[in-house]
C-alpha cells in the first residue's frame, strides 16, 4: 500500500513539474506583438526591429501582404508624393524587383505600358514602381521578413472567445487556437477585421453612421446619389418574369426598403476578389466552371447586356507580364453586393462560408460572361480569350488567397477621422501620416426603386482637394478601453472617411507610425495614449514619413 501511495505522489509531482514546462514551450514573448498578415503588419514589424525592439509577427494567413499581394497590383495611391517611409520603400523594392531581366518572363520590360494613375507606373527618377504582379509583392514582403530577421508564426488564429489576457487596462498576452500564447509589452492589431481589438474589449463600429453623427454629407444611406458608373443606366425589372412582382425577385436583390437618405445602418460595402487574369495563351488557364454553377444567378447581368451596355472590360488594368488587376466595374460585376453584412463579427467558420460563396459567385460570373449565349457575342468572344494566370496563386488553384475586405470593424478611438478631415475642413491634431485617395465606397445594397426597377445604393466617390493628415488619435483606443494597443488598419474613422483611408499604401504608412509609437511607449514605460507627440513627430520625420501638407510641399 505504501508503495502504491509513493508511486501515486511521484506521478502527481511529475505532472505538476511538467505542466509549466509544457506551457513554456508554447509561450513566446517579445517587446511588441503584431497580429495580422497584411501589408501594415509586415511594415510594422520591420519598423519595430529597426527601432531596436524585439517583435513577433503572428499571422492568421499563410501568405503575407494581404490585398497588396492578393491581386491588388494596380495600387490605389492617390498623390504619390504623400507616401513616405517604409511604405515608399516597398514600392522602391518593387522597382528593384523589376530591374531583373528574369522578372519579365512573358513580355519585355520595354513593351510594358508605362502609364499609371497620374504618374508613370515605373518612375525611374524616384526609383519606384506602383503597378506589379501578386507574386512580386509577396516576394518583397518575404524579403522584408528575411532581411530583418523577423520572428513569424503563420496560420495562427486568435482565440476570440477567451484568448486575450488583460491586467489593469493592458493586454498582457493572447492565445491562438493552436494553444500558443504570445506575451508582449505593446500589441498591434493589423488585421482587416480587427479581431484582436474587439476581443480586447475596445469599442468599435460596424456599418454606416448617420450623416448627423459626425456632421457629414456623404455618410449614411445614399439613395439617389449616383457616382461613378456602378449603377443601372436603364430601367430593368427586378422580377423573374419582367414586370410581374408575383413571380419573385431575381437573385441578390433585396425586397427591403433601402432606408432613408442619410440614416445609419449596419451594412458594409461589397467585397470581391481582385482577379489576376491573362490573355497570354502560354500562361492562361481557361476560367473554371464552378461545381454548383447556376446561370440564373446572372440573369440581371444578362438583362443589363440587353440594354446595350458595353463597358464590361473597363477595369481590366494592365500589370506586368500581360496580366491584369481586374476590379469591379458597372452595376453588376465582381462586387457581390449585400452578401457580406455579417462578415466583420462572424465566426471563422461563418467567414469561410462567406468567402466560399463570394468565390463561387465570382467564378461563376467569369464563366457566364465567357460562355453564356445571352452575353453579346463580341463581349463573350473577348472574355473567352482571358483566363486565370497559371503562375499566380499556384497553391490555391490560381485564385487569389485574400478576399477584398473593403471594410469591417472600425475602432471608436481617441479621435474619429471623418470626411471633415479628408476634405480639409478642420485641422487634424497629432498627424502621423497622410491619405489622398478619394472617399471611395463601393455599393452596399441592391434594391427596388419606388418605380419598380432595380438599382444599386452606396457607391460614393468624392476626392479631397489635397492630401490630408491622419491623426495619431485614430490609431489608439480610448485609454479606458486599453492602454497598450494600436490599430493601424481598422482605424477610428467614419464609414465614408475610411473609404479613403483604406488604401494599402496608407495602411503601410500607419503601420510604421503605430510601431514607432509602440517603441516610444516601451522606452518610457507609458500608455500609448501618453506618448509625447513632439517626440513621435520628430522620429517619424527622421524615418521619412510625410505628415502634413507642409511636408508634402517641401
């Protein structure tokens, strides 16, 4: 009996002794913990290392770079002079990548059209290149990681149920679904969804605020506002049998009232995949037909074509090697309008369902236009000459690995950037970067007009008069929410202001600024809200960041 008791106690001691060891094996620590695999996440990690601090980059994604490496090769840059620091270095590295003859495998560099958005795609004077292939961007991000010896964990998903530990208003650690725990002094949420921010108890908003919330003109429901060309020019019936409401609605048309102009709602702008396509036969894979293909999903598009509309190919923007960055264009295109409202706060499983539905919709759309006899012959024939690029996204059946999350959660932080900042109607306090692109919201809902026709709502495009500053207060939560978290992607802004901020070069700019502030907070053992702005400003200027119009002009 004594022998059995002795063995039992030895076993208990063994278990007690092993438990901390096991935990230690799955616990990782650094000065700054960054959650995300976006362009902002990588740039923030680079800045932490270059500022002399340790960093761990925890990415739920296997591929780095988010949309920048996920098909968005036609950069939405706005005024390129407002892009500085490591963000500009990214485009300089892209330039260097394409100086290699080996990078031009399907066309000569001299054959590539050198026109971009306001400035050349290849700017030899500045040694920058603003238009590129997905795999080139991903290689640059991987080089950033390797060159700076950044510790990276891929395919690690935050435990959103109880995975964040907080003490005295500060995050101390977060745990991923694999059981790994990551400890740090300051944390950065650089995801498109804002999962770390939300799980940490920070206040945020999803959807459109009313126009009265922040005294804005372009926020809220925008029925009757028809910007761009993404609306139905002709009267088209929304019903299965044209003109017969008893026959039921065509797919992806809402029977609900769209809401009153200027009112807020919980809806977000449409998502899509930015497609990398080619018409170069040696590198072209014909568009695959989805297993669950249903031609009736595209009946509305067929009716649009019947009106004589011919602008289908307008957003086949040319990137190197005879490929495109193909974006949504027109009233019925790659934007899957109204099918993403629950994505921002959905479970991982539900998000994957939404992503799969978007992929099936868009894949079926490509097949439909290239094959269905209801598509005008000239459009159908030309579309059939295009296909997926054989040398892109090679581990994902040549389909982009990142859906375009144009908008998800937005933090309600110390300072909320609104259209009044973007349109230069007020002075921005504590600027840490600049934006310059138009306030660009894609369509949000497809509804039935009082006259009984189908129409889209939510598309807005309003350009600022000049580059505008973005406040440090939009990167940090209110102090009572969290003292050691920075959020450079799901920033504190209104829906319509975010329509301009949400451009990838700006995310990289804000990622660097957030990391710089994080390092100052660590050096001085203070909350991120207490970082001395003059010190932050001086450091950002030293790193080449452009913060104000005065910097821009100089």
